[in-house]
C-alpha cells in the first residue's frame, strides 16, 4: 500500500499535489512519501512480532543500497531501524543519518583494509564476511587495532532464487558467500584467527523474490548448518536472513508474498534456533514509497505505436534497461482516455526505453507522468550519462514537502573536469 493517490483528479503524494513539486523543483524528480515508508516499517516489524529472537528481538538493518538518501535513512533511523551497508560511503551516510553503530552490519565481497578499519573504529554490530581471505585480512586489521571483529560468514546455500539473473545471489556460481559445503572448514579456520569473534551465520539469496519457497529452502539449510557448527564447538548467537522480499511492480502480475506470510515462514523455520535474528530488507521498505516524476517533452509518431518522449531517462532510472524491469506509468492528471505507446527518454541509446507497447493513460506534450514504485534502486543508481545532472529528490510528509537532494547544476558537472596544463 502506498500514499500516492488521485484527489480531485490529480495525483498526490500524501496531501501534496505532484504538479506543485514539478513546478517548484522541475522534472525529472524523485518524490518519496514518509507515511508510506513508516507504514512499511510498521508492517515489517509486525510481521516479525512472533519470531523467536533472544531477549533483544530481531535487528532490522535496512539495506542502504536500496535508497541511501540521508533524509530517508534518518526517517528509518527514527523508526528504529539499523543499516546494512556495503561500503565506507554507506557506513558514513548511515552514521550521518543517525543510525547507531551498534545497529550496523557490513556486507559485501570486496571490503578493503581501510573500510575494515573505519567499521572497527565505529564499533559496528557485525561484519558479514564472504570468503576465507577476507577473514584473514579482517583478523589482521583488528589485531593491529587491539580489537576483535564480530563476524558472521555469509553462506552461499546454492539455492536458485528464481528472480532476474542480475539480482540472483545464492547460486553456487554467483560471487557471493562461502559455499555451503566449505562452511565447516571456513569456520574452523576463522575461529583460530586471533582478531575475529566468529559468532553468526548470514544468507541472502537475491532480490525481488516473488515466492517464499527458495528463501525457506535456504533458511532450512542455515538451520542445519547452525546445528553442525555448534556440534563443532562454535558459539553461534546471530543468524542474518538477509533481504529480498519482492514488491508489486506490475498490477497484472500476482502480488508477491506479503511480509506477514514471510514472517510466518521465518517463525516456522527458525523455531528453536536460539539466536538473535537479523534482517536486511531494502526494496520492501522503500520501493512503493517513491515515484519518479517526469514531464512529456513530445509525442513522436511511430510506424506502429507512438513514442512518448519524457524528460526522465535511463540515467535517472536504470531498472528498465538493467533488469528489464516493469514500472507502472501513470498520468498525473488522467483525462480518462487511454493510449498504447512506447515510453522513452532522450538519451542516445535504444536501451533508453521505459516501456514498449504499453497500455496507459493518454498523455500529451507538457503533461506530467509518474513512474511508480521507484523508491528502491532508483535515485541511487542515477548517473550523469549524456551530461545529464543527477536527479533531485523530494520527501513529503502530510501537506509538507522538502527537497532532500538538490538538482546538481550542470556547471558543477562541467567544473569537476580539469584541463591538463598542456591544453
Ligand atoms: C541488496 C541486499 C539486500 C537488500 O535486498 P532487497 O531485495 O532490497 O531487500 C540485503 N542484503 C544484502 C547482502 C544485499 O546485497
């Protein structure tokens, strides 16, 4: 559920008409709804209310990569969420947004010594490490600082998530995690390293999961592994079940499992594990909480369907070109008529296509359109291809709104290039 609704024929973000934002800030612009973010946090928390998770309850660490805007992170921090980070930049952003260090988990296959030092000096909750060489590097860094790093190994359970190949992470050929069959040996070696406190297991098999079966299969393997690790003498006190829950993008497709069903599955599978559970949701918290607002530049007749050329492009929202992703496209002021069109941006690439042969609200030049469900993996993947400035972002609450990332002036983009002395 989201808070983007028609009122008096005009699409609003909560109580703010989208044309007000478009006129003041220009387009394209991302617009986020605080009420939607907060609702998703509440729903996710409620779904986990019944899971067994020690005395501290589950730690919900928002996957910062889904939406790292500081105002969004601060909203989530206020709601009690921690952060799952994958770089020094994300760690510093989470801290700057008020996420306490002891609610931060550091994931990722390529942590550098410098990033490890930063995270250790901040005192983060846990490192999720993904290989034996990484364990050795982290032990050396921690030892040199006189510390022991709290770690979990991310396990690759060799479960096929059944999602798009580019967001599938739990198959044995994917780069992520330690192979399930090597886990016992990896823990034995890591336990002997002086700079590590090996205390958990972690798993994350992919994103936009639309079926609970693969997650359940992965978690069942993790449960068996915890028992084996304990039998081998390791004190396992945390289990991080990752993120991955899907959100509805295409209203014609079946709705992905709701958090409540996910929570029931988790409660079932993890009963008796006797650990603190961690979760790393990203998309399910912010996906439906954001839209990309754009204006139609012109409508170009095609041999078949017309091309609706909008002022947003693949540099603003990469998901359609990267993942063949489907975003619902709506007119901000629908007039009741429909059209079938190809929706494209101005970039000089055929891949700069948001939708082909899409049945949608009829639009004309100058009209505003929204790409729905753009709050996750949207603005954060924006880039400046074709010398287009980074997309600004706006956060709405009730009838208030604020620019939470300004439109980068094109002059700043140009000034970042330096001419060498010989020109
Ligand atoms: C991307 C990622 C997540 C979040 O995935 P969502 O599908 O957005 O929930 C969680 N954990 C890890 C390790 C990730 O890489």
